[in-house]
């Protein structure tokens, strides 16, 4: 229907409204930066940058004698030239653990890297446009991030997970109460995540007409806003067929008519709801691994790489813009394949 809300446009509208609220709390010259990066960043990325920059300016306001005398929105752009490398290093130390409105916040290596990256982009923008003379952020190295081993489900765990989604034998009594109503949807959803490796945001954004059974493909919108088609196998097709038989008899709320996956309230299912349902079923399979929708994506990526050995294919299917991102994540599997290659070539037969 014409009046049905497009999920991605709706999310952009929400992010735009939030962005305006955050911008009101930042120095007025920040608006230039966000206009400057608008063409090549998503609304979600810009909002994340805005939140990170707000932490930086709040730090300056609380800890810097020059800044504490004025309100943050009134900070002049000349302030950026007064900030030193040492100030930024102190900021990096500060965000390890800080308090705001009575609540404690922490940042690990990943969080620190993201916040410093935002600050580097911010400083670089004004430095390159010759509005400031110094670029202290460029002098502070990004924190070294220790790569964690990929958490994924083993083949037998995948089978057990799907069995649990279907029959729910290990669910609690209160969980079983809703299970009958949602199990066909949940089987389709979890099977789709495991069978395509799509992101949870891409999954919840699917509309009914994005599914093409003639070619066994789904049209999704990737990070960055571009559309692509991801193909699925027969198991995913069967699960989607079963769900759509039920879905066509459901009456969605106004504005949610086109949504593929609906909640019990007949609204488009949310990212949080998918995260919760994956967590619920995964808890019945393994207590040693923290399984999230992203871990189902890792499970798919690992299986695809083990089957094909083609890192470029894995990068393309997962929607990684840079193959080095994929290679970094699947380095362990790559090393394993190299070791197998060493054993595959025999120079002399053993006597």
C-alpha cells in the first residue's frame, strides 16, 4: 500500500530528528562538519559521531578551565586551536571510566578507537578547510585493538538451535505461552539469518515484496543505503514459504502493511525484539557462548569461507566494502587453510 512506511526512510527520519536535538547541545560550528560529511555517510553514522563529539565537548567543559567558563553551544571554533595533544590523551584516559547524570560509562579498546576516529575526522575537516591551524588529533595514535576469536555456532549447535526454535522443549512455561504464536515466524527469521548472513537491521527492514521465490533472492538495503540482492537456499525458501502462508492472514497495523516480519502487536518487528528472541533460543543451546544475531552472521560467514575458500565472495555476500575487513575477521580460518595446504603437498613417499 502507498501509505505503508518504508523502514529505512523511517529510521533516517528518526535519526535526523535525534541529530537536531544533539546538535543543539554542541558548538554551533559543528553543523559545518555534519553538512560536509552528509554525502558519504549514513544518518546513523552521523548520529554516532554527534554522540561521540558531545562526550568530548562535555569533557572539555568539565575538565578544562578555559571551557568551563562558557556553555558548550557557545564554544568558538578558535577553541580547537587551543586544544593540545595532551588534552586529547587525557580525554582518551577519561573515557575509560566516567560519570554522567549519576550513571557510570566505560569504553574498551573498540569504544576508544571509535571515539578517537570521530575526533580525527572532525579535526581533519576543519584543518583541511583551513579554518584551524593545528591538528592535535592527528598526533594521537589509535588504540591497538586486540582481535577476539570469532564466536560462532558449530554445525551441531546450528541444528539444535533450529530444533529448539521449532519445538521449544527447553523454554520456560511463560516463554512457551507465546511460542505457539511465534514459532513459524521465528523459524523463518532465524533460518534466514543463518542461511544468508544478513545484518539484523537488514532483516527487520525487509518488506514482503523484497522476497523473490523465482530466483530465491531477497532485496536488502545495506549500510550506506545501497540496495543489493542476497540469494538463499531451499531450507530458507521452505521456512519463508511456511511463514508467509500465515503472514498473509495477519492484519498489520496501519503503516506496517508491507513489513515481512511482524511482532505480536502486528507491527514491523524491531531490532531489539530479534536480538531478544535469538538470545532466548540460543540460551537453550549453549551457556558458554553469548549468541547474538551478529554471531549468526559470523556462523554463516565462517561456513561460507570454509566451503569456498573465497574471501572475496564472503566479503561480497556479507556486504563488507573492504575485503581487508573480512580477512581480518576470518584470519583464523585463513591460517587453518594455509596449514592444510602445507600438509597437502608431499615431496617424497614415506618408506
